[in-house]
């Protein structure tokens, strides 16, 4: 039995769910990743932050998943935020596909969580 290409590591930061996506996301596992991300997000969550810093590969299927997930969340008045290091190859993918202009992208987890959290 082979190891999964990607694993999801869940955390909760108050009203914001955080998922660290470790490994590779491509057409072979994107459906499973999508089920996992949707399963983590509750109706009570203010938003979801996907930490892509430990993601080593993200193809067009993974980019499309993030667009679709973000649109679903917007319809429920929830926020999707992404964490990507500025110089990472994945940051370039987000820029090429305009994902970084559709959803907030931060270089640190703290900044992404703060952006997705309600203000007091």
C-alpha cells in the first residue's frame, strides 16, 4: 500500500478552521482533498485558511478546487484565505491563474487567520 500524495492537518483558531495541506495535489487526489476540506468547514466557521506552505505540487485541478471551494464559501458568507510563501513556486501558480486576486493570500498563518477572523 502506497502513502497518500497529500495529507490534511486540521487546526482551529477560534472561528476560523485552518488546514495545512502537505504533499502533492493533482487530478488523482483532488476529489478526496475537496471532500476533506469541505468536511472540516462547519456552518459555524467564519472561514477557512488553507496553508499551502507544505504543499510541494499543485496542478490545475487543485487550483480549480480552490476556486470552486471559495465560491461555495462566498455563497455561505464565509471567507477562504490562503497561506503561501512569497517566493514559492505555488505563489507563481496563484498569480498566473489569478487565484491570488480572487482570494486573500498571506505569507504567514497569523496574518491569514487575522484576516479571516471577525473584527471586534
